C-alpha cells in the first residue's frame, strides 16, 4: 500500500536537478522522485528473451555478405602488431 514520505534538508542542487528532470519528463516533482527512487532501488531485471530477439533482429538487418566471421576477425586484427 502506498505510503507518504516527507524529505527534509534536501540540498538545493539536488532539488533543482529533480525539478528540472520532472519538467523535462512532464511529471510532477512527486512523480519524478518516485520514478527516480524506483529506478535505483527496484532495478528491472533484463528480459533475456527480449534482448536475444533484439540482437537477432539486428543481425538479420545487416547485409549478409558484409560481415563474415573471418571478416570480423580481420577487422579486429587490423592495425595490431
């Protein structure tokens, strides 16, 4: 259940940055503070399936002839002595 939290003695610079961020994201100061706290305290676990699907889609979008395993290895070694 949601709870009320009162913050005191917030440094001016922190308050100003939060206020600017809220304005940029079109949120209230309260909503911005909640979003920021959630992002730090409740980080989202990366969806492995979604990341894999995205990587596969990116790979398919590349021209097949442009990137071979040997070509990539040659590019990595280029300039190394």
